[in-house]
């Protein structure tokens, strides 16, 4: 339901424009926080750029796992290709989203223990090696390097925006740090940047 409870206890409708405005930033914050934790645990990560400009990652050595457990994505891609052949043209992102919603199958409630048994069996049956913790925990505290990253982010934002918005700078910075710094460190360094005193 499009409803939330305010601090005064009243129930009100959610106004989602700010959520949509910062959707890319929210996604990049999530990816960076998750990658940062993976690296703290000692897993190496590999990043790829998405169509929307954000970066996402996989744990290094997880390729076979991803392939084995991405059947839904593979099925959707195949169905999209088939529909595009029927239509005789490529679908827009909006058309693809509508199509995905049309073919989505409702998820059934399943027993978690049985699911885990099934996953483990699939890993064993297909001789899939699990990713290993093959590096020392990565916790980057080099503030000079972070400042350089943030300055490059400011440069990129200035090329396209007449008025600087810190949220745009956070997004550009997080795309480059790729999980090597925590969000709080990025925000703190941006706040101290003399180029942004007027914001």
C-alpha cells in the first residue's frame, strides 16, 4: 500500500518523486556496501558497468554459480528475444519491463531447508567450486586517494550540470570507488572539499 506513518502518528500517502530521483544513487550505495563487506570478508570482486551507468559486481570465481542459478534471467532474455523477433524490432526498456511483468510467474512459498538442500545438491552434481577467500580483507583508508576520486567525480558532474548537487557527486564517486571505501567516508570527504563550499 502507498502509505507510511509520519512522526506525529498520522498515516499519509508516500510521495515517491525523491525516491525516483535518487534511484541510481540508491542502487550504487547498495552495490558498494555489499562489495565493501565482501572484500572485508576476504572475497575478491569483479565489477561490470550496467546500461544505466552504474556498476555491479560478482564475487571472483563465482561464474559457474551465477550461470547455474540464473535460470530465471536466462529464460526472460530468451523470451524477450523471441518477442522481438515476432515484432520485427528491438523493444525499448519500457516495453521490456511491461513484457517482464506480463510473463512473471508468482513465486511459490517454499521450505528454506529444502531449498538449501536443493542448492547444495546442484553445486555437488555440477562439480561447481565455491568462491574462496583468496585475499586479505580490504579496508581502504587512504583519504588522499579518496579525495582524488571525489575531485574527478566533481569534474565529471560539472561537465553536464550547471548547478552541482552533492547527490550527483556521491553517485559518480561511488561508481569509481567500487566498494573500496565506505559511504560515510565518501560523504565526509565530499563535505570537506573546498570546491563545494557554496553548496
